[in-house]
C-alpha cells in the first residue's frame, strides 16, 4: 500500500461516524516546531455561522431620515409586515437602537442602528466591546459593478448557492473543499507547539464542518452534555432487560471498540484502532476536566445557539486541563433563508443571536478571559435590498459583528453602502458586491491570533490580492 493512499484514507476518515464524532488525532503527521507564530498566553477564536444568509439590510438599519426614507420606500412590503406583528414594528425609525459609531463622520451624515432584538450586541458595541465590519464577502480580486457586469474579473464559483457559499466562506472554495481557514490557523499553532494535546485545538459544538479541518488539525466535537460518544457505548441494555446499566457490558463494549489485546497487521485496520483509542482517551480527558467545572454565574439562554456557546465557554474554562493555549471554535444557527414571512421569522433568530452572544461575553468576563477570546460572525451571504413580497432573496456581501475585549469596539470597519438601488456596489436588486474580502476579514483575526504575515499568506492563499488591513482587533 502506498503512503499516499494511506494518508488520503486518514484525511477522509473524519467522515466515519466514530472518528467524525470524536475527532481524529494526527496519526500520520509529526509536527515540526520552530514556527514563528506568537503562542504566549491563551487566545481563542469563536466563529458563529448564520446558515441560510442573514439579511444584512434587516440587521444594520438606517437611522438618518434621508436613508430611512429611501429604505422604507424600497422595503415597504416587509416594513408593513413588521407593523402588523404583536407589539408594533421594531423597524420603526424611533425604535431603532442607534450605534453612534466613533467613526461615523466618514459616512457623511448617514447613521446606523440595530433592531431591538439585538439589544445585547448593541450594549456591547456601546461599551466598546463589539464592532461592525461592513460588506464582507467572497472575492477573488477587488471587483467593481462594471467589472462584474462585464465579467472582466475572476468571480467566486457558484455565487448565491447556499452550500457553495458556506464552503467558500469557510474554505475559500465551493462545496467539496477539503480544508478551512480555521483549520489552517490551527495547523500553524500545532506546528508552533502551542498545545500539548493537538486534539483540543479545533473544536466544534455544531457538528462536522470544513472550517475546522486543516492539513494536520482535525476537529473535536463537543456537546451540551460533554464529549460526543460512540452510540453503542450508551446502549447498556444490549444483553437483555435483566442486565441493564451493567458495568460489565460497558467494559466489554469499551474493550471491543479499543480492540485491546489485538494486533493488527493491516495498516488501515491499525490506523482505525489507534484513532479509536485516541478518541476514547480524549473523550475521557475532556469529560473528566468538565466534571470538575463549577457552574457559571452567567445564565445562558435555553436556545440551540445558547447551548453551543455555553459548551464553548465550558471548554475555554478547562483549557489548562486540556493543555491548550490556542483554540478555534465553531458554532452555528440556521433559519435565515427568509424568502417569505421575514417579519415573523427573523426577529426570533436575532434574539437568539443576541442573547447567546451577550451571555457568552459575560461568561468570558466571569472567567477573566474577555481580552483573550474573540467571537466573530459569518454567513453564506447577505440578501437583496429589493424585496420578494414579505421576504428577500440571496445576496452576496453582508455585514458582520466582532466581539471581544481586544476588539476596537464602537467602530464600523469596511463599508456600509447606501440603502438604495443602482449604486457602485449594487450588482442588481440591491445585492451588494463585497468591498471587503473574506480573506481580509480572516487576516485581521489571524494577526490577533498570533500568525505572522508568511503564515497568513500560507493559510489564506487569496490574501495577496487585497492590501487593506482592517485592524478591527
């Protein structure tokens, strides 16, 4: 068997139920030290992904009268829908929470705000703990409206497709990409010796995602109850009702999955057995550390996103027991493909985002880690300014939040194009052409995380096409 084929098998083994649930250690690769990444202290990046395409035009709202009038004229069907919901419209101009950005003078009198549903994020922005990064999206090279129309520049593949643009955000290529930039950042830290246990470097609380897969890094999955387990190890009644909850059965199953006492001559079999053992050992390490954790004073909301962010907070709290100085996390929330019924569907999702993010930041303050953890948002794409009845269609560029004690908060970075049609960043129907690339967005996060310029260039191959450092963190 060639080493190449065996390595390819190992890279694909994350798709197996056992290994995908527990994380696959780097069985075939020895880490090389002496990389230049800065690894002193502790730092973590937390990606919150909005699946379906969060409507940027219904998240960062216009507050100045001129912009609001333009907006309300174009979006009157959706705004009428908000007028009919219980409690009245949270999109009424006098109810929008003003951002009062420190740098708002550069927008020539235009002012912006957030809906009431994002009140916790608004509070963080006001306290200087959150920033807005405007009009971010996948690009291969800077693109103008005329270039887009003429197709005279290279464009990202399969624009406006959910799966492909999720993958492009996470991994710089459409669906089928094998490595994400979160995983590549983790690779750099592993090669620099940041973590004594590699398996706890890239951690998902939302299932298996390409964002956390690197050349060496493999994602470890954790849930609200601790490490994800092998399902059969939880089936304690396999030998009949008379032997339920038997420790003997547990021991037999554990021995089976570890293949203890068995020598394997086949390389594939040996790799799977070794990976299984490491996964079970890692689960035991994780759960033992978590069992000793005191409850947070901070109350996390009883929502799916709130539960995921609590899992991340708990994992950060046990970082020393896991031997981790650098970690990358992934959580997600869906339900943003609002082609219709947006006024009744979106506000609840926004409340879930704001409540979860607000609680997470409070938990980091409780741990004294608020300056060492940076949370950022991402999504498939934004949506069209022009409406589709009481909904909106797939867009391109979108606006995002960055939260943390090290964030240059209270500012708006990038651009917030005008709330109008047929302007220089409108590719059609108010679908924004990004003015900031995902690579630029990721690079600012990577610099804070400790990567140097050479490591950023290797982790983000498309970065060289863009020059601006946003420096939002």
